[in-house]
C-alpha cells in the first residue's frame, strides 16, 4: 500500500521566508480542492497533516466515509515543546519535515505502507495512481518528481523513511542547510534505485510561496 502525506498550513507563520498566499481562506480553498480529489479520485491512503491547528471540520463526512484510509493529524507548531527549535528558523522546509515526521509518529495507518510519498497539499496529481501502477515500488528506495530542483513531491520506501525524511537539515558537508530542495535532492541521490517520475500536468494551482501558478509537477 502506498500512503500519501499531504502537508498543509492554513494559518501561516509570517516569520517564515517566501510566503505569498497569506489569507487563510484562500489557502483553505486551495487545499480543500486538492484534498477532495485525492480522496474521491484515488485509492491511496491519505494522511493530511496540518501544522497550524486547523481541524478541517469541512471534511467531517469524508473522515467517516474514508475512515479506513484517511487521517487528519493536526497540531500547532508553536505550541509543541519538541518543535521549539523551529522558532529559530525561517525555513518552511524545516517545518514541513517536522510535520511529516509528526504524521509518521502519530498515524494509525502509515505503518501498513510499503511506500510513503509527501506531496504539498495544495496540489492534486490526477495521473499519479495510474502511473505508479506500472512499477513495483518495493523495488525502489526513493521517488522524486521530474524536476528535482523543486520540492512539491518526494517519496521513500518505508524502510528508508528516517533517512529521506530526517528532520535535521544537514548537507553533504555536515552543516546545517535550510534550502529544502537541495536537501531532498541530496538525500534521494544517494540511492541507486530512485524512481524519477514523468512530468505530470496538473490544474493551474497558485503557489503558496510566490506569486506564480504551477501547471505541472
């Protein structure tokens, strides 16, 4: 079973770098449009992790309908003692890594997975399930999107989770490096059996960090 971890932040921390879409209502609308498509149009396990405390009450019906494969895991980053170190950084990527790790530790369904893919919650990839059906993911250590300089999607075999999704941003020189795109590329590049996906077309979607829309991942 493949599990998708969708990462969201409805109420942004303005101390983080590169935040364009700031209005919670706009962000929520974008997220809901994507999340509902993941639930209604795919058979993946879906874990939605939200780090600003939003409970997604709008998805109450879906939480019941898809209860065997859908979880919403919510926390407030600024209120967790174990996340205190994030108050010292402006890196959104570092916060996202914490969210992914938090979801892994608190999920009830993730540990039945053989492969875990993190996708930024605002994006829905319609072709992904059909595309991945061509591959036995047990034969792959990690997964990346076509453009490895971007960071919307990255995955790992369950056995490699602690390596690919380690919360410590350390580069090849053993130094802290807050540029998450480079960290994903560094970590997945060490595996020979990495699945580099095709370029997927997606519906035009506003980016969270820049005044730009993406039409592909």
